[in-house]
């Protein structure tokens, strides 16, 4: 637990009304590994909070049962390799240590969950050694009793995880209901997630996803080509590849960036057909700096998502990444974006998505680009971390 004066410039500094404020240590229970190719809320929150206190980052417990695919085999091999190395390892990020959990990734079976609870108790509890007042900030509804080791619990739900293919739906929903009853604070990343949590008895605060707007705005260029960008996980669970195909068939040049089907759902045939099109450039997995540079040279960012149960809870981080980079944004009418109605985002139905993108691309201006970038400024991770810090010390708590 940090107890440091505000003017010291040290980790954990915070003062209120002339008094020293204690900032508790935080355990982040994630649903993603720290070094995932695409960072989301979990890594950003951990790194941001680490500027103020000590953070233990518990990597994914593998909520989705592995299949016989090459991707899942590689995932299991990587996890096994981590198990052979010393856990609780430090990162290049000050005050963050990574802990790789040892659990059996078949959470749908009651006997496996019982074993996993023992494994978590025997391994993670010993490695964490939480201090008095420590906080569990969990992005996973499945905690295996980690909340009992901490003084306070924040449940931060950023997805409708129970709707994903291959996950134990009933087990996740039951765990989520118990966690909501125990949590001191419940946070939803979108209106869709908030509605779900409310149905389970929660009273969530809505913290819509934000972005590293400083990085993307600094990469914004006045000189751009007539290209469209989609950045994210290229999976048929979320992405409507037919809408992207409609764009390239119109002669629009599209750059795609991101991993392929990391959720285990294969859309290989659709995707390979798309990637073979002469108007498509696949950039692979990019670092955030590389992605910001790509966005800063394009005119339009697209979010061609399916309208399904899973995407009804999604508010994409890329909304404000695109805007910060000065791109116009065109998105299908996923519920949470429609509910939020972020200024500057064009909502386009599937049947006229390509036409809307073509129109926005043709009418892009430097002046409108600058406006988009300014609109994104109030949706930054810097602001979100201040909000999280306030919650940790009881300021702005619900």
C-alpha cells in the first residue's frame, strides 16, 4: 500500500485536503495475457494504476475451452512454458508483476471448478500475499475465491463473456451473479453490458471504453491517402467480412490490422478470400505505435460488426483511437454505440454500409479531421486512470 506525499513525485502519490492518502495495492484479474498482441482495458488499467500503486496482473485463466486447432495448441504450449518459468515475474513496466495462473481450462465441469479452486488457493493466494486494504479489480466473473483475499472488490465488465462460443455460459452467469453480490463497485463498459449486469442485480456505473488518444493524435498527418482501416481481431464472431468485401468491390482500398480468430472461431475461408483481393492490404499484428501511424495516414476507420448477442455489449476502443488519429468513423448500428451516439461517428446499416463509407471518404477534409481529433481528447486513458484512482480512494464512488 502506497503512502507518499503528492509533491514527492513518487509512485502512489496522492494528497487530499492536506492529508496523506493511502492508495491500496491492486490485483488485476484479467481475461487476457499481459503481452497479448492487442491491448485492451485490462493491460491499460494495470499499467495506469501502476503509476500510483503496486499492481499484480493475473493473466487469463482460459475461459474458453481449448479445441484441436493449431492456434489453441500454440496457446496451450505457451501457457505450459510459462508454468515452467518462475511466476510472479516482473515486467518492463515499473510496479507491475505478472502472475500466470495454473488452472484446468475446462470451467464448465463442476469437478474441474472444484479442482481449480484448490489450485488457485494453493498457488495464487501464496504468490499474491495481499496487503490490508488491497483491492481485487477483476475483469473476469470467474474468480475462484480470489475476492476473499482482498478487502475490496471492483468488478469491471467489458464484454458479454457468456455469449462467446466455447465458454461455459451457465457457469459464467452463476459466477457473475455471485460476484456482483460481493463487489463493492460494479463497472460496465457499455449500455449493453450495464443492462445485463442490472438484470443480475447489479447497480453498475457505465465507463465507456476509452483510448490512448495522445498516441493516436500525435500520429495524425495532414497528408493522407484514400484508404480505409479496420484494426482489431479478425474473427467472424464480430466482423462482418461481407461488408469489407463490399468496400473493396467498390474500388476502395482497405488496410486490415490485427490477429486472426484469437477467440478460436475460424473464418478462414471468408478471410482468405478477402485477403486475396487486390484492394486489401493485410498488415498483420501491429504495435500500438505502428497502428497509430497507419491510422494517421488514412481517412476513414470502419467498424463493420455483426449485430448479435455478443456485439450488443461491445463499445469498441477503436472508436476513439480512430477519431484521435483524425479519421472519420463509420460503424454498423451495434447497440452500445447507438445508445452513446458519440459525436462524429456515422452509424450505417449493413445494406448501405459501403455507400456511407464511400461518401465519407469522398468528403473527408483536414478541418473535419482536426475536429474529430479534438472530440476524442476527453476520452483518454489518462482521464480514465484518474477516475479509477478516485474510486480506489473513495472519491466518486457509487
